[in-house]
């Protein structure tokens, strides 16, 4: 159920990149909120800054200016190791390209974030439980029978389902999706979106999707339009 309470809030977020002697401003003072339980679409053309904004919201990158608050706390100001712990607990990430480890089975790929959470000393003790949880999440995305297959043995849609399962294995509060259907055909992409909507309801998480496709954006509870690093009024 969507709440008016924001789970994330960006305040006057600016992002600059330096290329040689040139400074490129990608985000120009973006202020926006993500409401708990919603499916928020952020739509805009290529180069608008959508992925940069998603990465900053999900603590994969830090703003040059401004801040991002999770329930009032500015996570970007935490020390690096503590940021990593928060990121691994709060967020799951799904990208256009699946980024699966080719020598790992589907279940082993899904278990990776849980093993990272256990740390260097605890992963051996946690491996059995992580794989058990991985199998449960693969069943949720309809791939229980493919758990022992490696990525090369899976179709594009199946690989994206594995990537979604991997993003869900730590039960994140927010699932961040960067063009999750961009590498799939139309029918497979639609099936993935339908599944994401179902998972949002079943898992009770918040879902943020960035896309250039207005049809995908229209599936959300709310849509923000980003152009040239600025949100449309």
C-alpha cells in the first residue's frame, strides 16, 4: 500500500563530473521524494541524468551538492563501510544488463548479496542459509527449476529474472530498476514488468524504475519527467 510518507527524499541534488579540464553538470538541483510502497517511474530521454539520479538515490554514487535522506537521515554523510552496510540492507538493484557471474549457477548468483552481508568471516557459516533463501526467491520469480543452470543456459528473460531475484534476496526496502527491460524483446519485457508489479505487492517493497519509454512509465503509481538534469515542473 502506498503511503504519503517519503522513504527517500532528494534535496537540491547537484552532480558534476570532471572530464579533463571540463566540468560537466549532469543534475541541476533536483528535489524529489519517493513514497513508501509506491511504484515511481522516472522517465526521460537518453542523457537526461536518470541513471545518475537513481545511483545517487541508491547510494551507488554521492551528490556534488545537496543530500539524500532516508527517513530523515543523510546516508551520504556516513563513513564508507557503514554506507555499504546500509546500501546492502536497504536497496536491491536491477540493471539493463544482467551482470551475472558466468561460472555461478542461478542460485549461487542470487545468493551473492546475502553472502556479502555475512562478511569475510561469516560467509562460510551463512552459505547454506543464503542458498536456501536464493531458492525461495527463485521460486517467487518462477525459476525454481532453473536454479542449477548457469547464465549461458538461460534465456534473456530468465537471466533478468535471476537478476531480480538477486536484488530481492536481502528483502530490500526499495528495489531500484535501471531500464530493466531495455535488453529484452517487447513480450519478454512486458512479462518482466508484470512480475515486478506483482513482486512489489507480495514483498511490500517500494519500486523505482528509470526508463526512456513512456509506456513503461505509465504503469507506475506516479511519474517524474527528467530532462537535461532537471525535473519538469
